[in-house]
């Protein structure tokens, strides 16, 4: 009968430092999770990347919806360019606060005139708000309009009660609906948090050999450095 020999070290079993290695790896995991979830800088960078991803999805979604429903969204694009990415009159704003990261949009001025050559820089803001427009003559006493039957009428001013048609709050309502219903599914579809976890697994695999050889000076410092690299990499992928 063969009996396996057990190496002893000064009266104890030689474990090859296995308990110490398990403890070091546990400390690495604990520190990594704390750095990713609690470190303000890392957390903010990851949250901003997630917010930018959701915002980009939303913008493409609005472009597509505007092309199929131009009457509802023509006001947030340059004249006659509804649904075009390069003609958007809305610009995203990502703000980091104590409570988290917030996505918002500013409506910007139009640069191009309408078909008649008249400029209307604030078309997006005015039409989205549903603000009535008062039109007054600049160089004469009256405004003159030609009716469909050919007759002309004059007035000292003209009020457009519903500029742009039925578009008031269309963009705002669409944004609120998207963020409350579809934002989480966007992150899930893109595997956003899985990507963060995948990067963590890569860093962990690279650290294990150093722990096994006991050549790592500080697992806490290594975890902090790796977490910083992960958040930076995620931010570089999705922030703009």
C-alpha cells in the first residue's frame, strides 16, 4: 500500500501559501467592486458612458420616427430636412450630480431659412413650447395677405396661434417616454454592464498569476488601478 507523503514545514503542513492566496484574491475582488461602485470618479465615468449610450439610441430613434411622422417632429430639424442627423435642432447635455447622471436636451437655433427664404432661428423652441407668434410689419404700416380667392387683406399684425401645427411638447413627451420605458432595455441590448464585467474578468485573470506567485505588493493598489482603467476604457468607448 502506497501512502502519499505530506511535506511539513517546521511542524506544520506546507500548503504552498494557498490560504494566503485565497485571501489576497478575495481582497482584490472586494476592493475592485468598491472602486467600481463607490469611487466617485470611476462611478461617474461609467454612468456618463451609460447615459451617452441611451442618448445616442434616443436620437437615432427620434430621427427614424421623424421620417415616418414628419408632422409631429419637423420643428426640431432644419427646414425640409426632417429626420436628418445633421439637421437636428436638439443637442444632448449630460450632467453629473450628487444623485446620479442626468440626460437633458437643449433646443438650438435653426441656421437655414424656410422655402420662402425667411429665417426663423427659434423655430424649435417656439414650436415645441407652442408659443403663439405675433407678426408685425417692419417697414410699413400694414401687413398684406392674399386670400385663396385672389383678394388682398390688410392688418396691423397677425397672430399665429399654433405655429408648426400640432407639435407642442412632442419632443419632450417622446424623450420622457423613452427614458422611462426603453432606457433600461437599451443598456441590456447593448450588454453595457456585461461589458464592464467582462473587462473586470480580464483584469482578474491577469492578476491571479501574480497572486499565485506572491509577487504582488498590494492587491488593494492593483484593484484600484485596474478599476480606474476599466472606467476609463468604458468612458473612451461611449463618451463624446
